[in-house]
C-alpha cells in the first residue's frame, strides 16, 4: 500500500537530515495518513478512505465529502475516489 492520500494526492517528500557538523544524509518525509470513514450524503452510505490529516481538514472546511469531490480535479484523486465522484455525479443528475 503506497503512502499517498486518496483525496489530495499528497505523498512522500525527500530531503536531508543535517547534523551539527553540516553533514547531509537522505531521508523521507511521510504524510500523516489516517484510515477514516467519511459519510456521503448523496449516496447515503459511508466510505472508507486513507486520507492525510491535511486532506481531512480540507474536506471538513469545504462542507463534506460530496462537496470536496465535486471541486477536486481527477488527476489528484485515487481510483477509488474517482469512482466515488462518478457515482455521486450520477446520483445528482438522476435527482
């Protein structure tokens, strides 16, 4: 399982550990990913996703999972999130 947020696309970053003597060694910075269950109002069910804490705050700020997916571009979303976005769009058209 890769360490990438399913909603924001946030992944690992590479940098250096810098010692007091200014020696540099490679290291990685990993996003703070959490397994969360988000509720979709349009579908009327809950969805399990692996989301960064930054992404989770963004979803809450926008007003829920449905609003977030409506505004998000497909290139940053995971396959699971893209399918969910498509399902929500179909429900909106049908209603």
